[in-house]
C-alpha cells in the first residue's frame, strides 16, 4: 500500500501482532505490531468481520473434494478483542495467537493490494460464500487455499517428523503466498477451456503468489531494516526477500533470485519450478527500479548498478564492498529508494494483472501487459528495465517476434 495509507492506519486501524517470516529465523524471533484497515471495535470475536471468519478447528483434516465449508466440527473458543477493540494483547505462546495472526495477515495483504489495485478485491467464490473461512491449524504438513477457505498445517522438521511448534499460520510470508492464489482467481480468473489453459498459466499462478508475498513483506519495518543491514543495499543476492517461504537459515521453498531461463524449462511441467523464470524476471525488475531510484538520488553510481545485475562470483566481493561503502552513511536513502520501488512495482503488477487474460496465458503476454502498464503509470520510464530483465530470461523474444510457444500448451 502507499506509504501515506500505512501512516494513516497507525492512527485509525486495529492492532495485531504477527511474525513476518518463520519465527525461528534470526532477526524475526519477535512478532511485529501491525495495523489493519478497520476501526477498533469493528472486528468481532473470532476474529471475524463481514468478509472472513476464523474457526480454530480441532484435529481437522484438509478439505478435499467434495468436502467444502462451512466447518461444523469441534473447535476452540473464538478469540475476543480487548476492551478497546484490539487483538495485540494475545501472548505469542498462546494457541489463540495462531488465530489472530492468520486473520491479521490475510487482512493486511488485502489492505496492501486493494490499495495498489485501487479497488476492492471480491472473493471469486462469492456466488456461494459471502465470507472466507480461515482454519489456522489442520492435520497436514502443507497449506492450501480453495473455494471458500484457506487452511494451514505445519512444516516438516525432516522427512520423518513435523514441526508442530512452528505452524504455518504464524508465518506471514506463507499466508500471503496462499492468499495470492485466491486473489489471482478473482483478478485473472480461470481459463475457459482445457484447450486455452497453458502450462505457463500454472507457473504464473505460483509466481503470482510469490510476488504478492514479496511486496507485502516489504511493508514490515523489521524486514526492511534486516534486509538492508544484511545486504548493505545490494539486493541482487540471496536474501530474506528473495527466499520465498524460508524454512530455516539454509532452506526455503524457492528463490526468486535465480538464473532460470525459458530454455531451462523445455521439459518442465511442475508449476513451482515453471514459475522461476517469470518470478525471477519480475524480482529483477523490482530491484532494478530500486537501483534506478538510488542512481537518481545520487546515492550510488550508475556503473555499480550495472555491474551488480547477475554479477558472477569473481565480481561479487568487490561489488559488495562498494555497496557497503555507499550504505555506511546513507541507510535512510537506501530505505526510501526501496519503499518507492515497492510502491511503484506494486501498482505496476496490479495494473499488469488487470490486463491479463487467463486464456492462452504466456509469460510473454504478461510482460507485454507490464510494458503497457508502465506506459500508463510513468510514460514508459522503466520499459527498458522490463525489456532487459525479461529478455535475459528468454521471455521477451516472443513479444518482439509475435510468437507463441505452442509447445507449452496442454
């Protein structure tokens, strides 16, 4: 959301606390205070409101066809707001924290992206359900979102055991990604037929969730500070932002800082793997806009920005040292550049997705929409950045040659 709206909510919103990422990660051991765009007293016990409700089910298995909401089994008591209407009083060690954290994470993501889209994002399942059912804990080592619901299990400790002390419902990063799927179902929708569904539709589905999560994470001060302090401003690196769904210090669900190109995808059909060229290219665009802001501010030289883009192992130490020297006395300038890039990129992707059809969806078409969106938002200020990033990923070629990769069609 815009920085102006974020500031306003700190005065008018309802307070919650959430962990931005896995609470076992260094630097994220304490939950962060956030504000939801609802006046104190308007969120009822549950928590629940006119768009969603939490029900902390007991020993529930994941929904599977033909079983759908509403859940009617045993559940734990609803979580009550405090006397002023806030929910930040809940102890993170209390089971109830999972309910308040998951509700707040979903609400926060909606607040952010409805601001970028400039409109409300209705539920794609509204013909049958007026509200989203939120289940914080189910008996499962995964998480998913579907028709009228979103529910979360637990990560694995290893291939033999489950980490019941670290539920996914308390990880904003993971919640934001899953909610991204629900947002995509409404904003882009479903293909009209099997013939019009491409493999890239599925890959883009996962990339969509990753990008929703990345931009949303950048609304946490702890994430911004930790990210910049650890990288010294060089975001073309493996870092907390690029590692989507971090499980521990050395493992994540996937990384959007990658070198995947379309030529690496010729025999790939799995959606998460197929998402990597597009999400990697989009992440490159975000970082390039950020570095463009740094150059315009006079914070870093243009030559350093150019060399940082996919630098090899030989160049990297020198580049990191140069960033360190520039960052030393200009942390606030780096932070301002990143916040401005975040908000522009959020609006850019929202307008891009508004233009995107689910039928015969190819990454090249989405990038064409991104270039058109940039023209509307800034008269094409970043069109070269967008073209260069996706040309490197071998996605842009089909735009210039008007070719569709028919080998990708189901």
